[in-house]
């Protein structure tokens, strides 16, 4: 568990500088030679998904609770939807799911799935509600809401059309009792039903079988967010009558379960058991439906095949394939292909009375989770004996399961596997070992992301029956080939070095679209022989700011066209002077009244010989210098205690030579670093605030936080300040295992200390 280094402060020109910087880093990314990886649009705030309507307008949704429309390459000035005040944007939570109704262009329906801010959840509609108060790091719920966009343009929603179809009260949503494992994906089935993936809402720090001190279980019990029977932590994923750790299948008009769901109860259509489609999932953050695999009749219970990327625990990540209702993917009794340590933590499922219990011959009043789920076998029959009498099978009236093993799993490190059988015994094969039934490369990662399939894409010969799935932490997208029975056939390398991939989809041109979360970019990978790609615009400037008159050299000759076509250039300097059509125009002089900070927006447009254009925007700030920023509320490399939430005050010393305090804007961001990936928190815009750090540590993984304050002045200059609170060097938590301690050693090249938890 780490300590982190002091990052050197840097000066930048607001958010638009990001776009040309990123274009210069494409060399680190690798895609096949007949594919092109290009920026679609950057400059988002926590983007978590993208989709298109039938008119090919692009919709990007952000974690904080906003949905934006991009039309003809231009983002509309106002969002389609803004529910920032309702969304609980903390930890890994936020507005993570979004879907357009299949008939959106006629009915205008949009659906969003999000964590509800606790203050909004408890006080909205009362005199105690304050729209500017937020309350995170507390028990809450996942909610699904429908809005109607105003016809005919459908550019904004009617706020009065708000209809909560899931989680209408604090007792009816999916439970959130930790800072992760909440909302996942929303997708429409081919039968018009709405499918939603839900995390199990338990502690991610250690094994959680209920009453975990890491979680908000006590608050959740008091509020009715969970029933007493559901106070079993991660094991909620195994409870049929719980929303947690599931894929839900809903009627999009009402939020009721669908009668063709496996445990639908006509007397209680909104009960969890009526809504559950599949179970045994930990954090199914990204799920995608394979087109052409279902029925249009919802009564048949065939919405289509789902690819599910389920983020694993301590060792294995899973790519699951859900092709029918009632499948159980095993968590937490199984992680990856095999049993986890939860399998030895015998726990009662108090929703399932033991039919043999009599208090004398059978003293087990409830069946245990371990009685109801067994490892997969080639044939599924008579493998669930009653624990009180092995000769008596648990009756079929009680839901019981065989483990639906992942199609492929991969390790935190460098190992990837498929499953098979030797006789009746489930076994595993490394993909890169001779004789593997699914040949493929050895790879590892920490957070799988499910993506699109061949039917959605334009691909070359040899790519038939493929789907494309990735990993957020490892920054790859790989190609997985499946047969008609949904069995994996082979795995292939495809794209690597992509950064933090948190969404993978398909665009109307048949290109693979992904979000590079750490750069806030929407990007796409296209087969170049099928799609004429827009040019790549690369714009740089010699000077960002300075006293006027300010001479600036601009360079656009680094731009390129994927098809090597001819290009034309246009520079608009934003100061009323004539445009330039040179790739690298002569030095341009910006003037401003003496002593008056003035911001100019420079627009650079590149157009190829097919009429496709790409635009980049740069800023020039005349008579200006950046703010001076120093975080003062805690020292760099301060320590946080392990095993408990800690509130750190956020204050800073900020000065600016040209601007008053009222002319400065603030953006605080707290980021948790976990092994090789990051969990950025929400942006806080007040000058002084606070942040809550969860006490991750002592489990053998690497964790650290950094806190960044970006101050931007009224003329576009910003300055970043960093501080890093780090883990205490010793702790006495047990996590249900052994006491642990930390030992640290310096890494001078990075000016940081790393801590390693010993169990």
C-alpha cells in the first residue's frame, strides 16, 4: 500500500490543451496494420459510455450525471439530461448506465441508471432538502429512471416526464453499502425488455459475509435498503430474492419483472425474484447484448445473448456469456473457474428453509449457500444432496444451481484460461499451452470490459464470429471467437496500450468505439479498407501565455490522413484577423489593452479530399500568468489510517497576479490508485472542501491516493497542485485472516514510497 510522490506542478491552458497533447501520444497505442485508432472527441468530464440513435447522433454520458448529444461533430451547448444533484458521484459510483429506447426517435424515451446521492435519497421533497448538499460514503441505492425528450428535436428532456421504474423508494433499489460494486450497464433485449447489471454492493476490502466493519451495512439495515436476511455481504449475489449481484430483466414501461423471467411471481411483480434474470456476479460493470441472438417476443424469455465483463476479487477476472435465464456465475463461492475462499465460509441462506428441518434429526433450519451451488459438470442432475441426509436431493422447487463458468478468465498478472472436463471433473487449460481447447495468448488484467460483436462491425475476412472485449487496467482490447453454441473457440491479440478502457461499443460506421477514461476521450478503431476516416488534426503552439503583444508560432503539419489523401488547413486566430490556410502559418501576434488579461480561442481545422474535417482548439492568454497553487491542509506523503474512512480537509493557498479570488475557479479531484489502474473521484468546485478516503490496505495489493487541485483564472490559465495522503505503515486489521503490517522502501527514481501488505 503505497506512498506517492510529489508530482511536479505544470501549467496548461484549460481543457482544450488536452486534445492536441493526446494526439501526440498515439504512438504508444498498437492496433493491427489494417486498422486505425483515432480520436472522435475529447474534453469530457468522467465519460462512461457512448451510443447513437437511428439518425446517427452521438450520445455521451458522464459519471457525474449528464448526457450530451454530438451532432455533425459538434457537441450541443446544453446537455440532453443533467441530474448532477441526484446522482451519487463518489467512489466508483455515479450514472454508469444509459440506454435509448429502441423507438427513441418516435417516443423520445431515455433510461438512466445511477447511484442516488444519500442526501437526495433521504431528504428530496422535504424541507430539509438542499440541492447543493451531497452525501457520499454512506448507504444508498441504485435507481433506474426514464425521461422523455421533447419532440421533434429531442435535444433536451422534459424534466416533468421523470418516471422512476426501479428504486422509487429507499427500500426498493439495489443496495450500495461500499464505495464500489453498484450500477453497471443498461441494454435493451431484442424482445424490448430492459436488462440491467448490478454489483453485489458488498465490501471490496476483504471477505464480506455480513456485518463487515468496512461496509455501511448497519445504516442499510436501519433504512430498509437491505432486509436482515440480506446482511450476508457478497453472498447477496447468490440470493434469488435480492437485486444485488444480478442481471435484472424489466418491463421498461413499469419496471416490473417480466413474466418469462425464471422466478417471476405474478403476485409480486416488483419483487427481486420476479426481476432476476441471472445471478452470481460481483461487479458486472460492462455488459453488452449480441444482436441477432434473441426473439422479438418477450413471452419466450429470449432477449439475446449477453457478454458480461465481471470485475474479479483477488485473483481472477471473468468474461461471462449469458445465453439463457437462471444462469449462476458463481460469485462469491467461485472466482474465475474455481472455488474461492468464500466456499469455506459456510453461511445460511435465510431465504431458503431446509425442508428436512425438524430440530431433532435435522438441526439445520436453513440451507447453506454452499448446498445450493456446485461446480459445473457435463450433465446437470442430482448433485444437490440435503446436508441433513445425503440420500435426499434438495427439491426442484428450491432454486439450485451448477456454476456457469466463465468463457475465459484471466489473472492479476499474466495467465489466461478456458475450462473443460476430464470425465465429470471440471478442469482448466492455459490458453497458450499446447492442447488447449481454446488457443490464445497469455495475458492478464484487473477489470474486464465486455464489448461488441461481428454483426455490429465492419471487419476484414477472417474476423467472423468475433467479439471484442477489453480490460480497464491492462488497457487492451482482444478478439474472442465463439461458435454457435456460445462456446469460445479462440482468443487473439487485437489492440494494446490504449489506456484506461472503461467502455467498448460500436458506431454507425461499423468501427469499434472505446472510451479512454484517463484522457476523457471517445476514440474509435476502424478497418481502414472499409471506412473513409477523417484526418487526424495535430496542433501545437510555441507559447501559451505572456505579455502583449504576444507572438505565437502555430504548427499543424503533424496532422495526417489515414488514407494518405491530400489535406487542406484553416487557422482561425479568434482575434478578427484574417485566417491562414498554411499548415504552419507565420508567427501570429496577439494584442490586448495594456494590463488587461485577454483570452483568445484559436481554431485549427483539417479537411481531407473526401470532405471529412477534424477540428482542434487552442487557447492563448495575453497579459496573463497562471495562478500559484499550494495545497495547505495536509502535507505531501501524509498518512491515512487503514481500515476506516477518514475525512481530509481540502484547503489551499492560491494567488494570482492578475485576478481577484472571485475570478478564479477551482476543481478538486481525489483519485484512488489500485495496482495498475485508477478510480478518479468526482470534481469538487468550491475553494475549500473535504474528501473522504476509504482505508484500503493490508491485502497484498498496492493502493494510494492523490489529491489534485486545478485553479483556472478568468483568462483561461490553470495551475495544478498535488498532495498525496498515504497509508499508515502499520495496521492491526485482520480482514478475517491474519494481522498484517506494512513495510516500505524508497523508489527514488519516482520520488515515492511503495508499501506492500503482508498477510
